[in-house]
C-alpha cells in the first residue's frame, strides 16, 4: 500500500504527488494539486487520529492517494495506486466499470454519484456534467475542500474493508442553492481489492448519495446572477479529500 511521505516531499497524507517519479505526469490542471487547505479542515474536524504506521493510517493514506490520482491524473499510465488494465469500479452493487468507462461517465464525482432516478428528480444529474463542471460545482460549494477520514478498518490487504466519513463546510452555492455555512457530511463503506503487487484492482463503494446532496440543497434558491457573483468570489481549489 502507498504510505505517506513515500515521495520524500510534499503532502503528508498522499503519495505520488511530487518527486522524480512524477516529473512526466500529466496533471488535469497543469500542476500537482495543493491539499494544504483541505488538510487543515481534515485535521480540525477528524474524529480519529490513527497511530503512525497503523493499518488504519495506511488505509486512510491509500484512499487519499487513490482519490487524488482519480481526480487529478489525466493519463491512466501515470496511476501508481491501481493496475489500469485490471481495475474495476462499482457503486452500490452496480456492475463494475473500467477506467475508460469511468472516464466516459465524466470521472470524479460523476462516477461516485451515479443514479437510476428519472432525470426530472435528479438534483445533481451526472448525465449533464463532465469532469471539469462537476469538480467546479463541488469546489465552489466547499472552498475549504471536502475532507475524508477512515473511521474503521474491518480487514487489511489484500481485501480492505473500511468505513469512512466525508465532510465539508458549504460556503459557496451549489446548483441554484445558496450556501448555508453549515457542515455537510455523509458516511459509507468501501472495499478495495489489491493484487500481489499491492495495486488496486477492484473498488466498491456503498453509500446514500442523498445524504450528501440533501445537505447541499438546504440553502434557499438563488438566481443565476447571484450564483455567478458568489462563485467568482470563491477560490477554485484544485483539491478534494
């Protein structure tokens, strides 16, 4: 498993951001993301502090590194946490999809917010978003980032099963709703399967997307002009959890 500090520099919770191995990496926004702001949110709001070197810390850092690569590395061959040819992703029991199929869905938040709801009932519609628009929507709503912590690890590699918490402070607008200034959080379970080389070959997530989106829809409805004004005042952070 990837562990913090394996690059010898940079982020203390994520590997494969800096160093010689990443000199040719193609980054979605032209450079490695900076997680200083969301790391501060994480450290101030986490409910668990895992001992250095513990299984829980290693799993948490692996998940954060995996998430960073999925959101920010353009070329599949630049991924260090997964085997791009074997990798499959599934959400809430759906059929597993490849990296290319995930990209066609819009990647990032779109693959994590798949839904079978009729389109007229979708407060967030993955079919209308791409990787950039979905990323912009959430980084605008959460200008301090969207933090992740591992709450419990039920089994270690090669089959990692864990419970997680994701949270952020809604200080920007989201899909026609004004910011509330309140914490929005949700909980879930995940399974990561690793191969003999400690590369992730299968990921399964289980959570209720309504737990996240419900909190983002609590703000009053606002006009497009108000959204544009508030969005322009929010820094477009290129980091998530």
